[in-house]
């Protein structure tokens, strides 16, 4: 059986990482029928948008996509393709498994945390009012009338919506994930002591969902306390479920625990569709140099194999990646003891090494 998967190479270092990832995915023996689609800055001139409708249609049709990073230029009318993709396809969970492999440069060992970050709501919903604009002043007056509290007139305002239905589906996702992958505990993260009607609602809803999963332990943590605990005892955490903003920050913290952006995979998942991509961006200054680490995207490919229920192939790819990391020989500059280590290899040589490991007998 061959899987039809939308393949978006991306821009910056995206195309070279995507090529390396495509090679290792094909070397697992699983058959893919890639539906290659271009998106990002490079297609702006051709289609007038960085995210043409036919790219979205391809993902909707195939239901699974893997993508390289895409640059979001600062300023201008260019909306982030990454944010737009999540919104258009209702990819409400940003999944970030953070697992440390022996040999990575990290102060920690034995980290194995899965982050389920809500992707659509919270302060990132994009409902913002610019300082000094007439509608902002109107809103300030309105809030003052309603709440009796004064907001300074020279304020900008970002709205933080958190809903029961949005929370229910992300927490349900986290518990279902825990069940499917044999995880023991889900921790809901919040600041409910301060924001009672948003984070408080998130926590209350999470507690309610947890009642349907008596086989999985449930606990909650205030986000500042969690940050301290993650730095001290990350091995105590299993699956974390968080609203958007905390999820964004804690994801990067956890990427730091496991050795950095070069190895941190991810996926954006909805009820129908899933898009797999590394946590990092397009690192434009390294584009075309065969230099950066393809492992984060390869690990994202491993997540995709698991999503497709190709567990055996996923396990083989994971073991091969772990073996290359443990050896420390065929790895890129960011995984060497010093950044200017002359023994660092390039992006495509990492793919060669991973493929070689997978092809060994008993791999
Ligand atoms: P970045 O992740 O692209 O790069 C930051 C630094 O991290 C790089 O300079 C490099 O030193 C290191 N790095 C990143 N990926 C690496 C890898 N695979 N191997 C080794 N080192 C790596 O972050 P940025 O510079 O903030 O963003 C660049 C562009 O990427 C921006 O336009 C941003 O909007 C976009 N971006 C896209 C995505 C996405 O497509 N999902 C995600 C984040 C950022």
C-alpha cells in the first residue's frame, strides 16, 4: 500500500531538510506517493499568496502532509503560512514530543514529555486592538462601563478567548494520545489562580474531561511552578496539555531540555488532517549550505509514520536516528561538542548515516 501524502519542501533550509527526510522515509520501506506542493515566499509572485488554495486542497484531500519550514518576512502584508495553515485546516493541536536521546548535548537525561498545545484560541487568536485607534478607545470605554475598571487610554489590547468546546477537544486529544501510546499521566497547565474565567475555565473543563479517563492519572500545575519544576525534575512529567501561549513557551523550554531545535519534532493535528513539521524555522542564513540538522524533520517524519500506524517502520527510523546520535560521528555542527568542530557533517550525510543504520541486519 502506498500513502498519498502532501509534501511541502518549504523555503530557506526547508528544501534540503525535506529532501533528506524524504530519503530516510522512503528507506523505511513504507511506500509514499508524494503530492509535492510549493508554498511560501517563493510562490508569492506566481499565485499572489504564499498559501495558494490548491495547496490547502491537496492537504484536505490527502489528509496527511509533511512540510519544511517557511519564512515569515517581518512586516508587509505577508501572513504567516504556518498560522494560516493551522487556521484553515482547523489543526487545533500542536503536538510536540520532547524525548532525550543519549548523546545529545543537554544537561538532562531521561526526558520524555509530550506537549499538546491548543492551537486556535487564547491570546494568539489574533483579536487585537491597536493603541490609539478609535475602536480601541471605544472598547476601553465599553470595558470600563461594564467592569468598573479603568484601562489606560494609551493601551493596546489583545483578547484572550478560551472556550469550553476548544478546551474539551484539546484535553480529549491529550487523553486519547496518552491512552493510545501507553502514557500514564496528563498534566493540565494554567494560571487559573489569576485568570479565573479563561484559565479557570480551561482547568474546570480539563477536570471534567479527565473523569472519562479513569485509567490515566490527571493533575494540574500553575505554569510558573511547572516551569521551575521542568528545569529541576523533567522526568516527572509525561503528557502536558496547555492553552496556546503557555504551550508555545513551554514547548521551547522542553526543546531546550532535549538538546535544542535541531532535534525537536512536531505536528499540527486536527480531527481530519495532520501536518508534520519540525519545531524550528527556515534558518535563512544557512539556506543552500548543506549544513543544518535534518533530525528534527526526520523525527517529525517518524511521528507521521506512527500516525499512519506504521509502527514498525517508525520504530526502525527512531532506532537509527538514536544510533547516529549516540555515535556522535555523522551529526551536524549543532550536535558536536563545539560549534566549529571540523568533523561535523552536512544535512545529506546525516540522511546517508541514518539510512545505513536502517539497512543493517536486525535494525
Ligand atoms: P529558526 O528556527 O529558523 O532559526 C534560529 C536559529 O536556530 C538558526 O539561526 C540556527 O542557528 C538554529 N537552527 C534552527 N534550525 C536548525 C537546524 N535544523 N539545525 C541546526 N540549527 C538550527 O528561527 P528564526 O530565525 O526565528 O526564524 C526564521 C524564519 O522561520 C522566520 O521567518 C520564522 O517566521 C520562520 N519560522 C517558521 C516556522 C515553520 O515553518 N513552522 C517555525 C518557526 C519559524
